[in-house]
């Protein structure tokens, strides 16, 4: 079933790194034309070259998901070059380990701005078009932290609970218009996500990724492929993927 996404158009946010880059590459290898969106253009260009080397089609879109206007313009450009979007992958996100008592309010705000408002900006730019065309799939990269709160990640988990709640409501609203909504809930994946926290106390106490078995970004990309390749009558609402623990 190679190229089962032939003719489809996808936009992936946070495609410059980690999980988003893997999702974009897997979608392209499966035949989709992919718009690679993020702020770091050099990283997007490298991924574009890698996809083209494999015979895929990709364009790059510089967009900060927090900037409503940039998102709107970016989606318009993707659609004018590649065609109407069939798939939006809301993957851009940040994680900062913080302890609530240490009040790293700037980092809390960034998580809300990017993980919550950024996701909304992207939904706002694509959903009306999908509904009008009676076709579309929004894939939100949530987290296992969208199902359970973790110490050191209270605000992060809050942002992912938002993604889950919003997705559940939206799914019911858009089903009658042929639009699907999927939440992917990864456990720990080896990426750059964990390198940015400044709350050393929280990091030392709770940061587990460096000590744990972790997933590869490609494992999450496989889950996205599974969700987007289903027939019309089948909606994959959630996929929780965690590292297999040692026996
Ligand atoms: P990375 O740090 O490797 O990638 C994050 C991506 O988000 C980058 O491409 C970055 O691009 C983009 N991004 C960050 N801020 C913005 C912004 N303001 N506008 C546009 N893009 C932005 O992390 P991961 O690949 O691990 O994370 C991807 C998603 O997966 C996140 O939503 C994360 O919460 C989720 N997740 C990750 C897990 C893990 O263990 N790694 C587990 C569960 C969920 P750029 O800086 O170029 O803009």
C-alpha cells in the first residue's frame, strides 16, 4: 500500500524537528504533498531536500503558530501551491519542566501560547475550508500528558488536556461534514523538546527522558499514518503510544 496518500495535501506544523519532521517525511513517502511549517527555515529546507531525494513533494512555510496572520498567510500559500488541504497536523509544541511553586510564569505563558493558542490559530485557518469541501482530517499531537497529570508538567499537561477537550467537542461538530479529528498521545520520545526548561529543581526532580526507554519520532509518525489511511466510515479518535517498559 505504498503511496496510499497519493493526491492528498498535508500541512505539518513544527516540521523542523523531532516528531513533526518524522510525520512530514512519512506522509510524503506515503505520497502526500506536504507543506512543512515552522520558524527555522534552514531546518525545513534540509527536510524538503531529504523528501525530494526520496521522490516526494514538499514546500516550506515559515510560520510562528502564535501569529494568527502568519498562520493564515501560510495556509493560503500552501493551498495555492499544493491544493486544498486534506490533512492538518497540529504538532508544534513546547514543554518546560516547572514546579508550580517556583512560578516560571513566562514559560507557562509560552506553553499556553504555542500549545493552546497556536493550535487554535491553525484550526481557525483550515477548518471552514474542510467543512465546505466536506473532506478533511485534523490530527492533533497531544500527549500522554493529555490523559494524566504529571508532577513538574502541570501547565504542560493542562495545555494538552485543552487539546483533548477541544478535539472531542470539535469532532462531534464536524463529523457530519466528513471531517475527522484524531489525537495522537505519545509517551516519551527522544527529541529536542526537553532541552529548554530553566527550572533546574523541576528538571532534576522530574525529568526522566534521559534515564528512560523512549520512543523514536518514527513510531509516532506510524500512528499518524494509521489514522489518516482509514476509510471514510472509520474514525481513529485517539492513539496512545508509549515506550514498552522492561519486563
Ligand atoms: P521538538 O522540540 O523536537 O519540536 C518542536 C517543534 O515545534 C519544532 O519543529 C519547532 O519549530 C516547533 N515550534 C515551537 N514553537 C513554535 C512556534 N511558536 N511556531 C511554530 N512552530 C513552533 O519537540 P517534539 O518533536 O518532541 O514535539 C512535537 C510535539 O509532540 C509537541 O506538541 C509535543 O508536546 C508533543 N509530544 C512530545 C513528546 C516527547 O516525548 N517528545 C511526548 C508527547 C507529546 P521551530 O522552533 O523551528 O519553530
